C-alpha cells in the first residue's frame, strides 16, 4: 500500500515518525508525498502551541476528505495532539480510523492492519471500541520505557539525523503541556543509543543531533547521575561520525563536567541550545523556571570562558501572562547584554490544562506580537554584526547541496550550500560557498574562508584543503 506520512512538530516527533516508517516499511508498505496517489495516510501531530495545534487539525481535516470519499482506505492520527485530544478527534473528525498515543508508536502496523481488516460499515466512530470489537485508540502508559534501537527510515537526507536520548519531562513549566502528553522523564538505555547511532552512521549519517525535552538530565533516572558526558564520549568513539550536536539544555542542569567534555572532544560541536524563555526574574518565576537572570548569566559566562568559540542558541517567549513593559525591557536588555549567537522567539500561546493558561492578566495578541518583534529586531542587529565579524576566518563546513543559477540569482557560478558547527539544520543560517572549481558531495566536510555575509548567512570560498580531521579552526 502507498502511504502518505505527514510528520509535524519538533525533531523529537520526527524520530517517532522515522520509527513508524521503519515498521511500516518492514511490513511491505511504500511511501509517497503525493496526496492523489496515496492509498492511506498517517499524520504525526503536534500541539505544543496554538499554531502547531491548528496546523495539525487542518492537516487531519484535509486528509479526512480523501478518507470520506473512499480514496484512502485508512487515516491514522498519532503524536501529541492525538494523545491530548484523542476522544475529541474521533468525535469531531469521524474520518479518522485510529488514534495512536505518544507512547504507542510501535502499534502503527497493528493499527493499520486492523483498519484494513475491519468492515467500515460496522465501525462506531464515536467510541474507543468499534462495533466490531476492534480497538480504535492505542494508548500505552506514559511511564513506559522509551524505545532506543528500532529500525528507522531516515527523512533528513542522510547527512545528519536526530538521536532521541530521552522521553518526557519533569520540569512542569507553567506554560507547557509536555508532561501531560509525553509523561515523566525517561532515559533511553545507553547501549541502545550507541547501537542506534552506529546504525545511522553505517547508513551515511555524519552528524548526530541529540534531542530530548531536556538532554542535560540524561541518565538520572536509569543510572542515578547525569550521564550525558559519558554518552558523548562513547558516541565520539564511532569511527565515521564527524559531528555531535546537543540541543535542549536547561541552564541549571549544565555541569562543569559537561562543559569540559564539550571542550575536550573534537567531534562534539562547540554549540549549545539553552532555552531561557525570559530575561525578567519576575516572569521566570511565573513560568516555573528554576533559574534567575544572574544564574543564567553566570552559567553562560562560565561556558564562554572555557570554550571561547562556543555558539549559544536560545529561545524566548514574548507576552507571558502578567508581563509588564518593565519585564519586557528587562528581556530586551538581557538580549543586548548576552549577545546570543542564535535566538528564536515566539509569542506566548495560552494553552488549556496549564497553570499559565489560567493566570490573570493575559496579554493581548497585538502586544505579544509587538514584543516579539522588538526582541527579534535587537537580535537581528546582533546576528548581522556577528556574521560580518566572521569575515576573514576559516571554518569547517559540511556540504548540504548545490545551488543552480535558476534557484537564486544572488549566487552565481558553482555555488554550494553548507553549514558550520554554529548552524543546526533548519533553525540556523547557512554558508554559501561561491565559485567552487570542482564538484562536491552532500555530507562532505570542507574548509572555507569567510569572505562576506548576507544578513544571517555567510559567504565564503574553499581553501586549498578539505577538513578530513573535522577540527574547528578560526
């Protein structure tokens, strides 16, 4: 059967999607991106913020029309929205045949098979069990051990891929529903992660990106201590792996051992993603965060003192309930002071079943958007200046692809798109390598002299040699 598989939301969701694709492939199914030739559809959903929820619902409704017409033989909904609103989805969108919760991805084949076997005329679309007695919602307990080494079909192109090292979260930030839809923090056993990483590298992956709701707590539930440094050391022993990148590090959980490990291991990118959310102590407390501005500042300064070329990415929320103009100004001054290398900001999304969603003094949408724009305008100046300051440096970069003259008039000649260690896929900038005298392969590592910048992106030319040893040079 040809299946249309739509994966929405974060990179952690992408890993779940790749696992389900692997299971369906082993069953003999094929995949297509064409809605018209597909015979069934799976939607892996997100519900973290309002926009993500809306995108998920609209996608389900759109594909539900194909199911209603009989063109699709099955429509299955998985992921966070499926976990959180399972009964509502079945009731409001009766075209959905099966719901699979966040801890139940390994039931994807069973769910699809049961739809194909079921007599559609006897299905009761408003309940968990159809009239034929076949289960319609697959909902395993959220404290279930997460998978670690299941076969995956890569959807990133192969040069990089994500390794989900833990599931769930214990932090209970007041704005977040993740503990309700993903459960408490559960680490994947280290041996399973190493086995999975080796499998990815054997298929051509040269960069592994560690993801979880929080990577810094890895191992505390299984081994009684933070084991991320040990995991990094073991991953670094994989021969053909070039880069290891760490995402989603809570500032209060970053230890001196972790900083030293990043500094010591050449394969670990000098890059940390540290979501901070606000520069106001008042708002940080309202958010249920475990640090204040001074502690965050001290931690970042500690990291920068030990690793001078560290690239720090962060995320902020604008317009949190009760945020005053003074709070907003504190965040603006914090951004100016810290000069983050990478920064993303989104407007606060009022979510039901969260403490923040019930707080008084909710901020109007237009004020939230203005404050978000204020933050991004300051960050834009910082980022543009940082890009200009890199002119004249030599950096290691991995090739992503080639630009033809038809793709972009700004880049002429034999131009390639690459990423430096400062650039995580899809969220950061690119390095455009101009006038390359010979063909390069995607996934190839090269040395590049930075000759210019274009807003967030860098422009460069190849140096004489390639980066065979994967060392970061300035």
